[in-house]
C-alpha cells in the first residue's frame, strides 16, 4: 500500500527543489546585471515596477511617456483595464532582467526613477512603454523635458487605434454627449468612452486649455506643455468632434484629457446642431 505521508514528503521535496532552482536562477540574473540593468522583483501596476539594481538597491521605476489606468486611485479605486495592464506588464517583466534608459529628467516628485524599459523577447529587444500603448492598455502621457521616444509612442497609439484594441474597442461602443457624461459621471468616472461634442469655447485655465460645449460641464483638456497639440486645439473651435478618452471627475465637472491627436476619431464635415442635450443630431464624420 502506498504511504500517503511518503508521497506528501516527496511533493514537499520537489517544491523545495524547484524553489531553490528558481532562487538560484534569480541570483544568477542579479550577478550578471550590467550598469544600466535591473531585476524586476514586483509589479505595482501597468506603468510602475520595483527592481533590484546591480548594487543591490531597491528602485521603483515609473515608465516615461505613457499612462495606464490606476490600480489604487484614492477616489476611483481600480479603474477600467487597470488589472489587464498590470497582468500584461507582469507577463513581460516579472523576475526578468531589464535594460533601463533615462531621459533628461531622472526622477518625479515621488522619487521614482523615470525610464524607458527594455526587455529581451524572442523577436529582439522591446520597449515595454511602447508595448503597453500598442495593446490599447495605455495612452501617451508627455511631461517635458522627457520626450525622446514621443514619436514612437504616438505611432504605437495609431496602431492600437487602427486595430481597435483595448481601450479603443471599449470606447467605440460607448458614445455620449457632454450632458449624458455629466449626468452619469459617478458611474462613468475612470471609464473609457467616446464623447460627441461641439467645441463652442476654448479657454485657458492655469497650465491647461479647456474645450467645451455651451451649457455643459464636460471639458476636453489639453495641457499647455503638450505643444504638439496646441495647433490642433486652435483648429477645433466651432466644430463637432468625436474624442476617445478616460473620464475624470473634477471640481469643474467631467474632464477628458487629450494627450495624442489619435484620440480625435472624427470631425464633422459640416456644422450641425444638437436638437436637445440628450439627442445626437445626425451628421457625417471624416
């Protein structure tokens, strides 16, 4: 008769052997880290990781030029697609060696290292920042002076939009007017949608430009340091457009940040008017 205690002991021994082999593998990776390399020990969310450097220093890294949904927002909690972004990030990096590339400004106000993160794949080295965007799990997030790969990230955004992936797929099924978004704000905050809006007013508020429709408390936001978007801002006044983005609740009402031209998915060929605040008038988009 088979001894269950002996079987359990063998299983425990196998687990210990596998764990020891895993730890030896990690230690080997750690020993072979170069000056600009690190070992990923934890995944915080879609755009933040914890690493161990070749000097044995623990370092939190925030990816440059992208923004993934929040996992632990103080008001909104876990945002839409946040878990998928974290899982994808983990599948690429956890317990793996990465190469770190810095830009002009090395740290944010929280002390996190700001970096482009590269990982070896079967198809060669891949920038993780770019990979998250092209999967539709992140949008561009440009804060000067760090903009070395802005063009790469913008191209990845176009690919995700063209293939209708992630947030793009979700948003295109959800088309709202500004008044609908404001009424449903408690339920829509943190979600990706398409807003159908006529730009009647463009005004400056601190470091931001606010684009809005008359009588609504829903704003498209363009930050003043995103100079590649300022000309676009000026061309939208008086036009009816469709924009994809994440809804944010603020003291002003509802906000959607435009961080990339690809978020503007339609501009009406001719001006038209809303019959009511809840009814979208028919028009042709390009």
